[in-house]
């Protein structure tokens, strides 16, 4: 490595070294969780793709993400762990041992979360719909509003890497951020874990309002009688 830049290595060699390093890490930690990207796109589901698109939408990140894409696609993110407001990753670089990446995500502010919940009322019927990203287009726009929706802005993302690269965002951090998008493909509800918010509030708001609507109409005669056991089905629960 010279002046913070890694010596060039063919992609095949980098992949082989990453696979070997992963085998060594698994011997010490069976719970290690590498990011595996299959196909040309890093993420294909609504949550995963939206996470990556959000990152790319900010000029602050636009010129720093390219190398990260190639790193995550080539299996360099050897471990990725997501917990409330925190991302921890091990990313293979030029040295023998992987670099430690730590990323902090600010917790979604209470007013912002309340606004999202209010705008989402009566529009989400079940967890499968929420996790699958199968909701009205206007709700998608609510979630993605820059600085007002669910996805973090650059000033809400704080990162550190053990590599010697002095860039504000090194390729290892970028790879870890893209790795989150790939991970959300398999488990979209991790998004709510990362942002430390209770996704069930979105459902509760919808259910409460539907129940209120039913109660208002309870004095109206109807030919239809609903059994208690059928009520959850009305809300997709």
C-alpha cells in the first residue's frame, strides 16, 4: 500500500483471499455473517433497493460509493451485524486481516417518527405488506422523503474504519453501507431494528382507526354478522 492506496490485485485473487479469510474467521466465530450478493444487483427488494438509492441520492456520498459497490459484490464484507443504531462490519482489504468498520445511525427523532406514523394511517394492513414493500406509492414517497422520512441523511450517519485511508468515507465503509441494503433483502424488518423504532405502531394506527370506523357504524343495522374469530382477518393480522 502506498499513500493510502491499495496495491492492485486481480478480482479473482481478491475473492480467493476473502474466501480464505472467511474460513479462518468462521473457526473462531461460527456466527459470523458475511454479505453474499447473487446476481448483478446488490439489492432487489423495496427495502434493500431503497436503502441503497437513498445513499446514492446525496451528493455528499455520490463520489465515494463506487469502490464500495465492487467490494460488496466481490464478497469483501466478511461479517455484517446490525443492531439498534449500529452497524459493525469486517471488510477484507489489502492486509492479511480484515478492517473493522463501525457505523452509527442516529435514532429517528420522535417528531419525525410521529409524522410518518400519522401519514401512514390506514394504509398498511399487515406485517407481510410492510416487509414486502407492497404499499401505496404515496406511502413509499412518505418513507423516502429526504430529511423527513424513515431513511437516514448523511449527517445522521457516522462512521469509522481501522484502515489508513484518510478519506471521509473509505471503500470499506461504503461496502458495509451497501451490505446493509443486501441484508435488508433477506430480512427487511432489520431496517426498523437499525433505526430503533417500533414498526408495530404503523399497524396499530391502521387497526385503531379501522376499529373506530366500525364502532361509529355499530348502531347501523346490517344483514352481516361478524364472528369474533373473524375480526383479525379484517386487518390482515
